[in-house]
C-alpha cells in the first residue's frame, strides 16, 4: 500500500508543480485502493497494476473536468474511497479463458468519495458523496463504446455538473 500511495503522490507532483507554482486546482487521492470493490478492467480481483490503471484513468478524467470547470483561485480535493465499475465478472469463463465483464441493469457504476471545494481560504463545500448511475444502460452516452470507462465518465460528468459546477454558479 505505501508504494501505491507514493506513486499516486508522485504522479500528482509531476502533473502539478514546481516549488514556486501555486497549489494545483485539483488534487485526487485514492484511499486504500486495495479495498476497492471493483477497480480492474480485466479481472474480478485485480492486481495492484490493474487498479493503478483504473485510478490513472479516473484521475485523468477528473482533471479534464476540473481544468475548464474550476475558476482561478478555487481548488478541489477529492479522496476516492471506493470504485465499483459498471458491470460484473460472471463466475464462468468462455472458451478463451478470458474474464468477461457483463453489463446488467443491477450492476451500475459507483464511486464513493469525499470532496472539499475551496475558494482561497473559504470552504465552499465539504462532503462525503457517492456518484452512481442506476440507469447507465438506458442513458445517452457521448463516449465511445470502446472507452473502458465509458459509463463511469458519464457518471463523473453528471456528478461534476451537479455538485461542483452548480456550487460554483451559486457564488
């Protein structure tokens, strides 16, 4: 676990800053990723490298949302507590021996998190939250069917608009 935490912090430092630069507008941390419900693309019990791949993709998407979405001087800290990707691996293997993620209406994506939105020293929002999309199979989705985080990205977009952009619009 410590190695993964160090890797996450190192990635944030590389993307974020030198000693003279202001604090990054977005900080994403993954809390105990080894305990995540389902955070691997290819196997039901993903290894650390598989979890790191999912976490990297989640972080990249949140950075894309926050880049144009956060005004200068505002910052957003997100602590991801759990990831449960859309679908589930069925308890059988097909002829190839490869695990296949099956999408059903009862296996919607979820991400549990804690976030803090600040403007300078003022805290605008500080809350535990859960992103989820119970209608992920019936919703219009602008992401490519080949995108492995297709449903989760749509869910993150919706969450960012409802929680962060809406809160920023109030001030």
